[in-house]
C-alpha cells in the first residue's frame, strides 16, 4: 500500500518538476583524469534524481529480502518448537501410561524448549529408572542440574524420591542431607527425611527432627502426635530389650510427659516392667494410667503383680468396679488377686461373673484353682476341661471318641 503512494507521489512530482528542470540553462562538467564530460544542467539534475530513485529502490529491495529471510528463519524456528512441544506432551502421556522407553525418548527430544528443559529431563530420569536404568536416570539429572543450576532443590528432591523408590537408602540419605544443608526449613525435604528414617527404623533421628517437623508444619497436629508416639515407642522397646531396669527407667523418665501419658507408651512400658518383674513400678504405673484412660491390657498385667499385701492391692482394684462393673478382664483380674489374698470364695464369685460375660481359658483356669482350694475337685476338673475346650476349638464339634467307636 505504501509503495503505491510512493509511486503516485513520484509520478506527480515528475510531472510538475520535469518541465521546470528542462528550462534550467547552463552546463555541468565531470572531470575524469584529463577528460571532461559535459552535461546540460537539466540533464545532470535529471540523472541525479534518477540515481536517488534507483538507490531508494535498491534499499527497498534489500529490506524486503531481509524481512523475507527473517520470516523463513522464524517459520523454521517455530516449526522446531512445535515439534519439541508435541514431543514433550506425547512423552508425558507415555510416562503416565507406563510406556517408559517411549516416554524417555520423546522427553529427551522435547528438551529443546528452553522453558521446559528442566521438566523434560526430570521426567526422562523417572522414565529411565522405571526401566531399571539408574545410570540413565543419573545422566538426565546431571544434565538438568547443568541446564538450570538454580533448581538444585527441585532436582535433588526428584533424585531422592527416585533413590528411595529403588531402596537406595544410603544414596537417598546423602542427597537429602545435602538438600537439608541447602534449605534447612524446606517442608518436603524434612518430610522425605522422616519417611527415610522411618524406613530405616532410625527412630532416634525421627525424634531429633520432630521440632523442625512441627515448626515448619510438615504434618498436621494429629499426624505429628502419631509420629511422635510411634518414634518414642520404638525407642522404648529398644531399651526394654536390654533387660536393664535402671537404663529403661532413666529412658522412660526422659520421654516428654505428654508422650508418657499416651496409652501406647504406658502399655509398652508396662509390658517391659512385667517382663523385668518390676511389680512395684508396674503397680504405680497402672494405678496412674487408669486415672486418665482405661486399658484392658494394663488391667490384665495388674492381676499378675506380686505384692507383700495382696489384700490391699485387691481392695484398690475393687474400686475400679464403680467405673467398669461388667468388664470381664477386670473381673478376671479381681479373681486372680483374690486367689493371691487366699479369698477363695471371692475369687470363685469374680471368676464366675467374668465367665458369664466372656468365657476365656484364663478365667476357667483360675476358677479351677479356686474350686480346688474350696475342696471341689470335680468342679475344678470341669473348669479345666472347659478352659481347654475354649483354648482349642475344632472346626467341627463332635465327640471324637464316639465317632471313632462308630467307625470301628
């Protein structure tokens, strides 16, 4: 459009200026060495105008050619980007569908796009690992780090996840330790560290990072409480295995008070005390634990306590009947404590009440002992038999001896 206007104005200018130029008198000389070339002024001026017009046309032609070249280059560049973008999309789809080899190939090809190189290489690393190619995985991660050095945390997190997935725990620990140095408060780094320590059963390190997990809100309060209790429980069990009461007691007292009050920790410690026959400590623990939460298993342990004054222990346990009058475990425990206090009739009554609620081999066994002490051997024998029947329950109930007799 502009060219048309230029030509129109040029034509009009020529029509107006042409007659004026033709009337200009005089001559113009051009000296070349010793030769002089004469032009009339009107001809010389016309040639000059023509030269300017030709230069202008050449300039337009050059500009047009350059613009055409740029368009061609841009077209090829856009085409390559479109291909790379499509390779990336197809590669991500293949990755999601589990076509690991195809995904790796397409993602590596699609890494030509500057803005998605990091994503391509990280995804290609995952595809390589799924094929069992750890070297290929590390190769892509190395290229990703060189491509985008400021993304060390993102690359390291991907590397740690892949290493953990392949159970390369030592390498994962080294990776996460490095990331923790780079970003001490990064929530996901801390989360992966917790998961790794848990898999390694390294509960002491879980305890060590608990303050950071809480401060950086890696988990909600309920999850943190569960993690805290689990970690301390495992460490408590570890100390219980040493069979050293002094060390166990010292460790127990070092556990935060709010954790010691958890039912899981109290039961774990109670079982350890029973195993070490620390009856006095166990009695104190159970009495304190029942005040804030009832646990049948602790009540069961209480029935095995040996004390110099079993009648007083029994009297204390009987106060729990107000809280749990129909609890079979409590009634069995009271029966056992009554036997220790040599209160045979009371033992019989408690154990019969327990059996009326839930028949158990344990209650039958101690009821048989009560019958023996009361001078009822036949009832004692029946109680033993019923206890054995509850302990060993056949798939079909029948009289084995009678069945064999009939076959004979």
